[in-house]
C-alpha cells in the first residue's frame, strides 16, 4: 500500500547522489551553509540561494528545487524545532511534492545534523513521503501517475523501523481511498462487503445491525434516514479489536452517509457536489482502528459505523414527523438534511450500552463548523476540560489541529419541542455545530465523550503532511490521542 522503506545510518555521499535521480535534503536550521560543506551538492544549493537572493534560514519556510550536475533533482529544506509539527509537516509535504511531480519510483531522503535532529527529521520525512507517495483511486483511461515504490533513507537508522508511523500512513491512505470512491462504487452494501474483508484480514470481530434488525430493536432515528433508499442495504457495523492486558476500552463512532441528497429538503447542486464524502467520519474511525491494530496499541477498541444514504423518495422521512430513537427519546424532525445526527443517535446508544471508558465520534456533521473554522482545523467538544486539553494536545503533537468549543446546557432551550422530547435542529441555523452536539449527548448515557466535527476533512491544496484535497484528517490525531491515553 505504501512505499518500501530502506534505511542506513550512513550519511548520503557523492556516490549515492550519482545513483539517485530524486533526492530530498533535510538540514537543521542554520544561518550559514558553512557547517554543511561535506554535504554533496551543497555548492549547487549555495548558487541557487544566491541567484534567488535568499538566505539559508529561509529554507525553514519554503523548499528550493535544484538540478545537480549529474542530472539528479534535489529539493532542499531546513527544519526548525521552534516551528510547530504542523508547519514542519507542511514544509516537508511541499518539498516532497516537488520531487514527486516527476512520478519517480524511488526517492532518496538524506537527513543531517545531530543524532537527535536526524532521528526527528527521518521520522517526519518518512511519514510524509509514505502519505504522499501512495496514489488514490482514479478512473481515467490514461494516467501518468505512479505510486512511489521505494524510499531510501540516509543518515538515521531505526533498528525497529518506523512501524507506528507506517501504520498511521497506511491508515490515512485507507481513509482517503474510501472517501474518494464514487458513490456508485461505495454504496452501503459495497462498504459493508469491504468491511467484512478487512475484518477477516485484521482479526477483528465483526457484527452487523441491518435495517430489519434495527427496526425490531426500535432504532427509529437510524431507520428514518435509511428508509428513503431504494436498496435496503444500510446498517450499523460493529468491529472489535482486543489486546490482552489492555486497561482501557474506547468506542470509536463514525458517520457513514455514502451519499447525502438532503432528502426532502433537497440540497442545491452546489452543496450536493462532493456528498459522496459524507461517509468520511466512518472512514476516520476505521483508519484509527486499522492503525491501532497494525501498531498493536495497548487499548481495546470498538468501532461503530453508521452506514446509510440520505435519499429523496416516497418513503423518505420528512419534516414534522416524530420518530423514536433506540434509547426511547422522541425526536421532532425539523430538517431532513440533518440526517447525520439521526444515524449517530442510535449508533452512539449502541456504543454507550457497552459502557466503554470513552466514546469518540467523528462526523462531517455541520456547515456551521466549517463557517466557524474553515477547512484547516476541526472542531471538538468534550465532556470535561481534561479531555478537551488532551484532545488539543494530541492535535498539536500529531499536526492535525483541533479547536475546542463550548456546549453548555443552556443551549438546549433552542431544541425544545412542543410535541417531542427534543427537536432535531432549528430552522434558524446559528450555532448548529453546538446544537448538534447538545442533541447527540443525549445518546451517550453520560459516558466520557469527545465529538469531532470534521471541517478539515477536505482542504484544497492539501493540509499538513497530506497533499491531496481529501485529507484523512482525524486518523493521525486519533492514533496520537490513544497513544497518549495508554502511556
């Protein structure tokens, strides 16, 4: 899935450069090139900087591309430890994209500096190369794009390899691969088939709650959305991962709407475009499960995926209906395009019944979160200040930045209904990201809980380490959060 990594502790020499065609040079921040006289190709870098009237330390903000005397393409950067992980990942991504523009099969990465500097640079560079070297599915008759086959890393050798970084890179790719698939390929039925295959390959316990079963159980919120589809292929899928000796159990919950028309409150074309990506929350939850399994993380995980479509049909739910959710809460329907909170309501109820230590859900849920943050952060809500701080810290450490929002209970007044326990949403919109969270918390059984509204699931030009528009945001965050939780 991702490129093969070959590593050596030896520094890159002239003979290595002569064999390579594409090289990324990663230097520590310096105001002069005097300390790098032994680095092959440094004269070419010095000449390029002089021609551009740039100082060496400017390489901490943007890469420089240089053709070396024997024809190799070299890209140069400097890493500054004072800059954030996000900024360093962004710099590495831009540098690697310059090298990958020529579709090489092999990429040499050379790191320099102290042992600690080389270790840090090697880890970040390998991850960024893995993420960007893999090619997402496309359906063009002809394409020049090729996947990166081999990464040759010079200057640092990790005896146990970079297993955790590789696991997260593979998981991020899995998330993005599923998210970009067209809706005629990733139908709920096809998605469920893929999950069964992954469960067999990964050793996960697999269980499905199809529409018939959910209807018998009384999961009226999920069924209300699913019944609008001609195909009866929606389901809540439960995947389970267990580690002997693990002391914590976390439930990962993901919104998996494979296509969202808006239902009777039909979206205009501008806002329906891209709605095959509305299943991204489920792909994030799956990616975290995948990475944790590959890395043998010491935590028990239950992954709950609400897989359905929101279609317009004679059977589709409509405004002013009152439906009864799995936990007995009655919900007045206000807007059929607020389907995500409907399918999540019953899925959260199932997750909470197992009484995990923590529930974390992921969803491309509200336009108001995108209005609040744009597409470079995602918003989170947490049931305690401690959880919120841990979530923000994981974002800083992973390079996937999150912002914590309030959801005090006085917001509930906006969801008061005259005929049901609660309104699904309001017609006025406003702070809908907060109102959606206030609704969802009714289905968590007061368990410790984090809700992530994935406003950064898609970012034109890429985000952080990831160069594609679909970012896979949340996978690296989730893995880092779980890693910190079990330390």
